[in-house]
C-alpha cells in the first residue's frame, strides 16, 4: 500500500491508545504478581505505558 500515510495524526493517536492499553496491562500485571497495592499497580501501569508510547513515537518520526 504505497499511498497510505502511516504517520498521520490519527494513526499515531490510535497507536498510542493501543500501546497505552498494553502498557497498563503489563505494568499492572507485573505489579499485581509482585504483591503491590492498588495505587502502586496503577502508577506502574502509567509509567510502563508512557515508556512504551514515547519510545514508539521516537521510532516512527524517522
């Protein structure tokens, strides 16, 4: 698909939403397995999702 722009704002937004969900799942799941409290689970999910989203944005800007 040559004519399809994969770096349009809507595509980047949808990718960030998807990776935010994945990051929250990973962060909360690992924290849950380690026995963290509910607040710490949410904080680790936010941190992991931010790392994934901002890491993917750097790669797609090239």
